[in-house]
C-alpha cells in the first residue's frame, strides 16, 4: 500500500515561501536564532513528516538597476541565511526527520557539494537530502561574479555533468571500505576506495573522495524542474520530485508523464516520489479556517508581487504600469522561470498579459491557492489528489511559522492517519527508509 509523503517547505530567512508570513501576528520573529529552527524540526517530527526542506536563492529580490530598498523596508525575502547551517539545530533536536537543503549546480563545484552533503548525511545518521537547482535569477549571478543568469538549457547541460561528478564521488568508497582496527593498524582497505578521474566539458575532478558512505549510502536527490529540459533532468537524477500545479487534472497528467520519463531512461518509476506543493489553511471548523485565510489575504503588499515577479522572470516589473500589456519582445526577455510565463500566456489566450495579470494568475507574492477548511475538508482534498493519483505526497507550505504546521499536525494528520493514508510512525532510521526509496548500490551508475 502506498504511504503518503509529507514534506515541510521552509526558508532560512525572515519569512516562509509566502513573503508576507513575517507580518502574521502569530509568526515567530526570532528567525535568526537556533531555537526557531529546532522548534520547527520538533513540530514536523511530531507530525511524522518525512522531510523538512529548505528552499534557497543566492540573492535579495530587487528591481532592475539594483533597487533593493523596498525588499529591505518591507521584509520581502531580504534575509537569506545558509540553509545547511540552519539545518544543524533541527538535526540536533530530532532523530527521524529528514533534512534537505538547496545548493546550486551553477555556482558551486561538484567536489564541494558532494563532500558537504555526504558529511551532512553522516552527521544526521542518514537523513540528508540535496535539492538540486540551476539558479535562474540575475541577482544571484551578479552576487557570484556574472552579469546575468546562464541560459536555461545550458544550465541544465552543466547540471547533468555536475551530477555525474557528484555521484561519481559518492560511489568511490565501498560500503565496507572502513576497517578502523587498532589491533592490526588497518584503517581502511585501499582496494575499496578509488578515484573518478573525471575530465568533462565543464568540470575536472580527480579524487579520491574524502568522505565514506553513510547509513543510507548517500543523500536523497531532490529536483523540481518543470520545463521540458528540467523534466528530462529530473527523470535522470531526481528521487524526490517537487511539482506545483493548482489544478487536479493537469497534475494527474504531469504525474503520469514524469513517471513515464523516469521509465524511459531505465529507472523504476516507483523509485521516484512526486510531491506537490500545497498551502493548507486549517482549523477545527471550516468557518474558523476561512477566517484565518481572510487574515492571510490582508498581509501581502503590491510591492511584494512586483518585486518577486521581477526576481522570478529577470524582467523589471517595477518599470511598467500595472495595466499595460506586455509586448512579444518583452515577454521574450523573460529569462527566469519559463513555465510560469507560459502558464499566464496560455490562460489569457490571444490577449497579451499585463503585470496585474501576472499577479492575479501566478499569485506571486500572495499565498498560492490554498486548501481551506476543517480536518475533513482538507483531508478529503489530500486523499483526492493522492488517490487520483496526482502525486505521491505533499510539500506543505506555511502562511504562519510555526502556526500553520502546528494547525496541520493538530487537525489534518490524525484524520489522514485514521483513513490509513499516512503512517503513524516512522518506518526506519534513514530518510530513504522513510520515503520507501532503495539504498543506492556502489557501482550502479546512471
């Protein structure tokens, strides 16, 4: 029987993925403290979530020309700390919760990322995951020594080789290479550690790698590519795939297509878990939940949307009147997320979209279309999507931290458990065990 995957969607910053969350009267403000992250970890583990995952970007939102004052003044994702460091208080306060962080293939080196995450996996006793991103924002590029983001497909070409090198390093220590026998003086078997001697178009990395295998072999690989090129990348490498689709029927098709993509490259589709982003707003009754959502809807500012759309598209939404249609030339200059632009264009048919259309359709800067209700109504929606199937589980976003997670665990998790859809306790000690993913075998390369 399928077991529902549950992931907490976090940010190592002054808000959740909902930029207005810091304004919520019940949101904690000590986001720069270890207690904040340790508490979130304990909450999610009490709810038997398999994973807590940190999204990340390497820059502050701004309008073109470098205007960042609005981001700072209004708290629009202006604080972004390193997610690995923020995971450590969570790791120390939990024993079963998986811990994932985002690192870019565009701005780091494979050996560094391989060593960082394999060490994290050892320090968490096999609970680590790496969310692979290619970094699409010009502000990130400018922080990392470039003028603009690398072209979309070229980023993924580089990422393919990046993953080859990372997996190559992770695969160079045999499971039984370590001996550590003081009596014989034998530390490890040199016949069971090798170099990769990689020389490719983008990277050279010799080895030998310096971190042995972990309890789960190596970290789980997370991916969220939804463009055509991104899907091909996810089909090859992703073990846990994050998707975002507000409508059930398109989500069902995307689910089927992603599983087929995995099969087409020789993978077992059941060894790829697909989790869809959702933002449940729940309370003891539907009426109470609707009151909570009414408050949440009052939190966003128009500048939140304009600045985050600028970040997401690499087009200056602060330079254009709200109701002036984009030209074809302007739309062609959108170099960030392609799937979001295409969704807006498709929704309007022949009419050219305006900045206001992008705000309305994407809800960028607002809470994405939430599932609002009491325990039964929200659990019904979870069951509908899971049973369709449109997903193997859910990435749960929060409008209020930690309150949204506490509400979900209080009201919805018990109902899902009562229906036999979600486990009552963890299956094992490692993230792979708890996700139902196999332990990778040394020597089996993609």
